[in-house]
């Protein structure tokens, strides 16, 4: 289920221009799962969050070098809810889980996909962000909203060998797939009008259509696609298995951050064009 909020610029005034689409804020929480408030275990020291600083808008280095981004600020909001001291340390992305296992930190807050293999070694909260697949099209073509019938005979760009290509082949069998080596090449083809649609990761597409390189050529069209089998379960806060009490407290705090509107506030700050 998606909540709808004003665009970031309009949120400050409470009014949105008539031609400005609202930003869709994803809701990953089940209201029936709310229970008794869970307190974080008291360890006598700050909880150490580990992140990466090279993956905007989720986690990146701010102007002063301090880690920031949607995931990082969400972690800080969770700490505030739990009333515990926290630190955020930036590490190279491919070392984060090793650093957690070596007890160089307590929680990983980064875009590491939740998988069965990860759960064999670590604990994780419920997802607080997922990777939707989306269609994009040129804004001046008047193309129909994607459906199996609408895409019949139309060209759709995909990254060769990707989950998006597999999904498209299964559920949109009459679309004409055009394979590209990488997303930049596919985005260029869409901008030039060489393809009718592009089907890819919604976060990257949102950043592209809202960025300067696209020059307002294109827009997301249709809804989001979230099938776990193809696009994964999303990302959560990751802890060691022996820190089960901390993991439960983090899960509860994420729910409360959603309930009081802080999640929406952060989402609107970092996602001017929503991937949902």
C-alpha cells in the first residue's frame, strides 16, 4: 500500500501546483503487527552503525564528509526513538558484513539485500525499503500505461540478463525486448526515442528522469513491480544473531518512526522523484 504526500517543495507550504504529481511514499508496515513498546538493551556504550558513503540517495558523504542519506538519517531517527546513543561509521561497502561479524560495529545500515543466505549468518529487521521495478517512457509520446496488451509489438529496453529482462519475458511476452549492456546505454536510447519504454530498477530510473541528464525527456509510467522472486525482499537493519534483543528493538523503532511521520519526512527529503 502506498501513502501519497506532497512534493518536497510543496510540502513546506502545504500546497502543490495542479500539474505537479504527488510523491508516493511506500508503506512497508502492517498496522496489526504493532505490539508493546520494546526498549533497546542497555550496553553502557553507543550502538555503532556501519554504512557506506558512496550510494546516494540511500547513503553518501555529506558536504562535511559526515555520512548522510535516507538510510543513515533513518538509523539516526531509530536511535532517537530508542533513546540510545549511536555512532555512524562509513566503511567500504564490500566490508560491511565482515566488519559486523568481527564486532567492529553493531548494526549495518546500508543497501545490502535481504536474502536467505544473509539470514543464515545474521538477523535483520523487516524491510524499510524495497527495489521496485518501473517502466519509463518519453514524456511526449502519449504512450499507454504498460500492460501485456498495451506492450504487444512495442519496443522495451532492458539490461541483458537482468531480472527485469526475465520478468518482462514472462509477463509481457508480446513486447519486443531490446537488450542493452548497461542502464546508461538504455537511458540514452530512451531519450533519443529509439525505444518506446525502458523497464529497469525504479530507484535508478527515478534518479534519471528527475536529473539534469534526462533534460525532462522522460517520465515513469504505470505502477511499481515488487515480486520478491525477481526483485528481492528489500533492505533492513542487520545485526549479529546474538543481538536478538537489539534487532527486536530496531524493528519496533522503525514502526514508530513510520507512525509519527518521520519516515515520510525523510523520504520526501531524499526522493524528490519517488521510485514507487
